[in-house]
C-alpha cells in the first residue's frame, strides 16, 4: 500500500472508477498511515476515522451500482484546521476554540465532497495561522518529513506534511502571506495560491480587504488543477468571487506542447539581500528547463521594496480586531508569538491602516505592471531550505553561514507581495540541497492567469518530475 500512498489523486480516482481499487481499502490504508506517523510528524489535530470509513463504504456502493462518479470519487483529503468542516471540530489550533464544531462546511470543503472526495481529518497549523512554523499550545509541534529536526514551514504545515508523507494525496491549505507556498517549498510538494476570489473565502470577517486564500496542496500539478476545478466558482460569501469565470483548469494542466512565445522574467531577489548559493543554483537550473521548453527567459532586476511593513500593519490590525477578544480568558494558553505580534501592532492608527491600504493598491498596480513585459515571473519560493524546528521566530536566520534578517524579510520575502496583490502564484519543487532538503521555484502570473500558470507548471513538471521522491518517515 505504500505505492498507493504516493499515487496521484487523478490516478486513484481513475482506478476507483475502473473498479481496480476499493475506496474502503484506500481510506483504511490512509488512516493507518496517519496513525503510524503521528508520533513522529504530528500532522493532524483531528482524525475523523469513523466518518471517513462510512463515506468510503458509501462511495464503494456508488461504484458498484454504476452511478455517475465525480472527478475525485473515493479519494481521501484533509483540511487545514482553519477551514470549517461540518460535524468535525475546527479549532484554529487554539485552546479558545478547542471544542468548536461547525454546523456547515466551507464552500471549498463542500465542493470537494460533491466531487466525491472523502474527508479523513484536520491538519495542523499555528494558532490562527499566525506564523510560518507549525506549532501551537493546543497540539505541540509538527515536523518536516524529510528531516524531523527541521520545520515543515507554515502556516499550512500539517497539510504539506500530510501530502509529502503519503498521508493522503490532497489537502486544503490556506495562504495569507505564503502559508501554502512556504510549507510546500519546505516539504517538496506543490503549493498553488490562486487569484484572489477564485476560490471563495467564507471565514474572513473582512471580505473586501481580504488577502488570504483557501488553497490546494498536492504532490502533482494535475491534482492541484483537479482541486481548483472543484473548489473554484462564485459564492455569495465572498465579494471577490462574484462574476469570476472558471476556466478548464484540468485541461490547462495536461502537459501538451511547449512554452514557445512565453516570456518569463527571472527575479532571484525580491526586496531581500541574500539567497543561498544552492537555492540559486537549483532555481536557475529550473529556469533553464523552462527555456529549454521554448520560453524566453531574461533577468528582471527592477527595484522592489520589502512589503513586510505594509503586510504587518494590515495583518496585525486584523489580528487585534479578530483575536484580541480571547486574550483575557485564554492568554496564558495562547501562543506567545501571536500575543507579542498583536501587542506590537496594537498602536497602529486608523490613518496608518488606511495608508497601508493605499500601499496595497500601489503594490497591486506595480506587480500587475510586470505583465506588460512578461507572461510569467519566476523567483525562488524561499531563500534557503527549511529552518531548524527550534528556531526562534523573532531571531535572524542564517544563510550560507551568514546571519541575515528575520524570517519574513530574509526567508520568505518572495511570497508576501502576492497576497497583497492577489496574483496567482505556485511553488514547485526544483531539486534538493546538500542538506537533503527540498528547494522550490515560484512562478507568478497576472490576475486570472491561473490556467496559464498551471500549463507552465505542468510542462515543467513533465520535464523535471519530482513526485517519485519519497521521504523516509519514522513509523512508516
């Protein structure tokens, strides 16, 4: 069953439809791997084994009756514990919400279920998704499957670990500043952040100012397309979703043809000063592979300022407005890193917040302007491989032995801008460094260029496949 654990969702669904694979056996095998891995990886907060097995029996009965099957029929999926699941607790990794059980699924979850997928559990996240390391007082710490002494990134760390370790082929993550792309890069999987609004977001109280996305987390590009196809589409809960068309993402992700006529700008730095030598080498080899597919690639060196100051004003103001209510009762049981960041941002004025909104619009216009020259822009996803699991969130990081800046400015300056701008961006595995950890390339497209992005990603994946690489996980 270990081969099944690393089989793409698209292939699993096809095998189920041909009656070559039982949904019951697949779900049982997935639940067994989750249980065996928990002591070493700790990727799940909640496992809904009984409900998953019941859904698998129903799915198998549909196959045997000859019913019309959805594109993900019988395929297990997990959901980051920031996204609502009906009847299954959604804790936001906070003691304050440890017993919260939603009455309804978020649209993304409901749509995956309608496509036939089977929920197996809720994956770990830092409390309220507030940082790039996956740890919280509620559940402890989640480890990187390639090296348990390293972080899997965050905040969708559990989702990335589950997919990378074969604890289910697909998972729902979220991304408010890189939260799907950072752990995808750390764990060697695909992290796709679509155009703002393409997948409706029902959980943010600020629908108009939202910069967070509910996202696919997968091992392959075609699986990201299948998830996106199922989850995308307008919903009254999200003003950014209304009126957006849903193209054929699955067709776009079939690796046909080449990249002739596609112009790509390569940006090794994006408001940062330091990039690890091995990361640069791996990313430049990936960019060269895009050129071999026919793309025109050229250096793109226009000045770009760090977006962290703007992101912090917007995000810390949001955190204070939304989560400060829990501090009085649960403060000594909440993450110190969350409270410290809320305290730092508690004095932001209304004028500063409005100016940050102005700056967000300026960044959108600047980034969107890139695509007058280029069809896609390429960057590293992270400036170095996964940090030590014990790293102090507020401490500077080391790159090639040199002490640099803090994690946002020095490790993932490449992800924050595209939450502010809303552009689609994907993190793709592009090799391994000498420490044995994955390295990733990020591709960015213009607004609503998601299908174009999937096509380039699929062709790159065909040229330089990665899904056959498997981490060695204690217990599996």
